[in-house]
C-alpha cells in the first residue's frame, strides 16, 4: 500500500489537518491553569471547605458519567450497576490506604511511613480502579450473550451482590461502614501542605477524559461504536466483538473504581449504602442528561447535576422527587440529552480553531 | 487448490432441515452463483460459511483449512468477506470510518498503544487511513468519504458496503443479493462493477441473486437449491433448461 505519510489528525470531513502550536498546547495549558487555580483556592482559603467539596464531587461525577458513557453511550449497552464498581474501588483503595499509611484500631499501625502517602495515594486509587476493572470483567461475560433489558437486570444484580458482600464483611465494618481515610489524606498534607484531594480529583478527571478520548477515537476503539450500531456487521467485518466488550466494560468499570476511591477519600468515610442503586441511577441520569456518546456532554451534565443536587439540598428528601421529575421532563422534551451524540466542538465548530483534544 | 470446498454441508434449525448435503467447490478467480426460490436456504449457506452458524454436519474448507466452528471474525480474518441482503453499514459512522473499522483484524496494535499513542499506533493508523482512502478512490467513492451512510442514496450505500467488504482484503467475497433494490441502469453498472472487482482485486466471488440476468451474465457456474436440497448445478445454459429448476421456480402443475 502507499506509505505516503498522512496526519493522524483527520477531521470527519476528510481533510487532514496538522494542528497549530496553539491547538496543540491549549488543552495541556488549560489543565495546568486549572491545577494552579485549585492550588490557589486550596491555599488561600478563598472558597469555603464546603465549596471545595462540591468542586471535588464535580470531578468525581465527571469520571462517573464519562466512564459510564463508554458502555451506555458509545457501545449502546444498558449497564446500570455503576455504583457497584465504585464500591469496589472505594473499599479496595480505602482499606489499602488505611492499612499502609494510617494507624487503625483493626489493622493496627501503618505498614509504611505515613509520609509515603504522598506517592502512595494515586497508586492506591489506581489499584482500586484495577480491582473494579476485574469486577467489570464479570459483567462483561453475560454481555456476550444478552443485551438490552436482560443485561440491565444482570448489572443491577451485580450491584446488589457487591453491596451485600460488603455488608457482610465485618473486617471492613460491614453495614456500619469503614473510615480512617481522613488520616491518609492528613498524612499527605503533613508531608507537603497542598490541597491534595482537590488536585487529585481534578487530575484524575482529566486523566479519565484523556484515556476515554484516545480509546474512542482510535480505529481500535471505534469497534465499540460499530458494535453499538450493528453488532452482527461488526463481528462479520472482523471486529472481535467479545474482546471489545471486555475492553470497554473493564475500562468503564475501572474508571468508576477510580471515582469511588476518590469519593471515599474526599468524604473520609464509606458505607455500602452510598453505592447502592441510587448511585447507579445518578450515573445513568448524568449520561442521559449530557447525551449518549458525548464526552463533553458528560462533563457538562456532571457539573450541572452536582450543582443541582447541592441547590436542592434544602429540600431534603423531596429532592428525590424533583430529580426524577426533571429526568421525565428531559426525556419528554429533549430525549437526546444536552449535546446528544455530539461533542461541544461539533455544536460550535469555531472551537476547533482553539484546541485539539486527543 | 480450491478457494472454498464444501462437503456434505447440512444444517438443522431445531428439527427443521434448512440445508442438506450441499457440495460445492469454488476455484480461484471464478464467479459462481447460488440461486433458489425464497426460503430455499441460500442465506443460511452464507451464514454457515461466514461462521455465523456452526454446521450440524459437514465440512467447509477455505484454502484447505476447515473453518467450520470458527467465529465470524476469525473467518473474516482468514479472508472471507461478505455483504448483506439488507445493507448493514454502520449508519452513524462516516464512510471512511466504515472502511477503517473493517481492517480490525490487521490493526497490529492494542489498547495500550491506542491510549499511549505509541509509534506503532501512529504508523498503523496512518497506514489504515491511507489504505481506506486509496480504496475509496479506486472505487470512485472518495467524494463521499466524510458522509454518513444514512444520508447516501441506496445505490451508493450498496457500493460502500462492497467497499467495506473489500477493505478486509478478502480472497473470497460473498455477495448476498447485490442487485436487490437496484433499477435497470444500476443493475447493468453493477454487472460491470462486479466483474471489474474480481479482476482488480483478484478475488473469488460467490453470489446469491434473484435477478436472473445478473446471474446468467456473470456466473460461470450456478448451483440451485430448493428446500435445502441441491436440485441442479452447472453452467448457465444447463440451468436455464433444467426441468427441475423450472419446476422449482414456476411451481408444480399437478395438484
């Protein structure tokens, strides 16, 4: 075949475009700027602890909705057990963190010097993600034979299995929950006084979008979209559909595990009730609010949804009447979600001149 | 060696015998037809060859290797591509993406390469892209590369599906009713097109078709099946005058 060098940056209209320096560096620069702002926010006390927590929840929700979008949006399967994977990630990283870096009544003194948490923290979050990815493998297997409603039921069941398993494990607190993660976070702060949780939440959110974007825009990852649009054709046209499903499910659930690990360390306390079917539903709402198959939509909806939940907090339990009502209205008037299968740059093509996110 | 050798191929759906004792040999570079009335089991044959069903009995040898029981993507990776009776393009992915994805079996990189954008990934993506563009150009489809198939007219969709099958770089191409839904002018173009594809891409073609003029014009050998049974096999002339074929198509006069 012709080996004429073609730029990988090919736009949908078929023209090959070499990015300008501005396009190439705008996203990394923006990421660094974001980290700098958060650093300032954390150090100066310009925002209250509460506002900071809301920002961290936003980042966690971005990870949750973007990762679920891979399976429910890009691949077109219907998985509703995302909370279960968050639980796996949350518990594995919490237990690991407390075991290694904090003194605990059950686990005794830390196995490693607490100041090592500085390096250890991102690693334990990633290990939590890895454990959740392995749990995702179990959900991938039934997806070989069934999809639609049946897969939805299986994933809900998986969610419940995880929750019941945790509830019955007394070593990690059972249904009372597990705590001690604040000590891990404090250990990081003692080693070097920075707003670590703010920085890591933001960092992992960017990492999630980066990894998903690269996956979905490679010819390899596009196999996932081929499965969504016609699974039979995908298999016949040489896409190994089973392997693609395993890859997508594991990536999606692994990132959910990362979100769970961050959540646990932000709150400083986990209990199995936080990762039940309500959590999974929140994840679904965010995916459908933002638009299936749209990463920027997922980010947008995660931010809006977090703000909405906080704004409705005074309503207490009535919140859970208002939120589903909003979902019904959304389905009624804009069933494709805010961006609906398009990225922000597709809606505003002018944005393409300023950045490139690959 | 024969490209495809089917021996005693039999398939049951539950208790229903959809295909019984089919024997066919396809020599390299030939154009062969498979015809029969509706429900005769023609598409079942293609589904068996492409690995969609596991045959109840019999052998399917592709280039000397028994492929019965392989998964569809494995069969395709060996060099068997097909089109569908009702077009099955990925309608919301661009034509270019459709062609690119059909090279999945020779991507040559994996998940880690895609995420880390390794040299191998960049090189292979560039090659896949260049190959897809060249293929579209050769097939005179380059002007629709950026279009979504759902926005294309029916005849073009058929051509794109053919292009997608060719991007597998098949040795054997199965065409399931390529002329379905085309008008007379399109059919004439299709006949020229198929013959040209066989010569240009050096591929063996086996087709199911209801348009008798297409089959008679193109195929050097035709097999006729009815209710899963092979009722005739031979050159177009032999088939045209075969009483069993005429009976299968026109019905039995006796009550």
